């Protein structure tokens, strides 16, 4: 098979996250029932089943590994970049940090990845509301799972999985004292949501609002660099 054909095929035949198989099976079973009831309804079920499989896709990623690089934990769009105190449940104080929020819609890959290597020092699940995850107040009022990570240089960052309007299940597979590496899978959120990353306040973001990100690949910041915060315009 020519290299270009193999590459095209791999774009469609990507692995599914293990949690997705039971949902795909349920959608497929429902599709069979719809075909039995009335064939046109069955085709709607086919579309829904394909969408479900796409939602749980887990494609491989090529992660930059240079020390100091903070990588996006989620596919989506940079919704906002603001100064904000870290989640109080993580006991990191109330001094503002640089918060980068990545919003995922229902068509994005929803497998989340570790933004930078280090050790998990705290983790907290907070039940809450299901407001639109694109709103700033979702960081405070929505159901969320917050993780505090100590980097190899001794500094701490945090990343938070936030449920949205449709999301009703946050999965986080890391625990306290786990040693993790950049780009490693750590969980997912069903079905549409947001991930916030809290960085030291003096760190300049290397992404801009409105930019599309790829989990495990897009560089959010360089903790060892001196490059100023990036600016951009919509072309």
C-alpha cells in the first residue's frame, strides 16, 4: 500500500477509548431496533452510531518532550486566557495564576492528556452545575475534577476537567503520588466540556484566544523560555 494511502486510512481507522465500546454497542443495538420498527429511522441510528464511535476515538499523538514545555491537555479551541486563582480545593493559595481554558465541542476528541511531566500531589472531585462550559463562571460552579501536579523543578501547576451542558461524566485515571509524563492519557469527559490549565503567573502563553489545539501536541507555554506572550489576528 502506498504511504499516502496508508496515512489516509489511518485517519479514519483510529483506536477507540475503552470506555467507548459499550456506548457504541448500545447505539448499534438501538439502530437495529430502529431498522426493525421503520427503515428510515434505522439510518438515523447509523449516523448516531458513527458519531458515537467518532466521539470516543483515541488517535495517537506525537508529543514534544523538551523539558519545560506545557502541552495542551485537550483538543478544542482556546476559549480564554486570564489571571485567576487556582481551584481552592487544591490548596494552592489564592494568588492569581495564568489560566488557559480549552473548550471541547461534541465533535472533538475527548481523551485528555497530561500537560507536563511531574508527580500528582493532589486531586479533588467537586459536584456542581452543568452550565455552558464556555462561560467563565463554569470554573467555579460546574462539576469538575481538579488535579495538582508538581513539576520536576519544584513548581506546581493545576489542570481541571470541567463538565458542560451535555457532559455528565468526568473520568480521571490518575491518583495522588502517581508519576506522570507529558502527553500521557489521564482521562476523558462525556460529551462536550472544557479543560483549564493553571500556570505560574509569570509564564507567557504561547497560544492565543480562538486558536485550535490538539491534545498532546499543541504547546501552551514554555517554562524555560523568554518568549513574550503571543498575539494574533483572525485571518
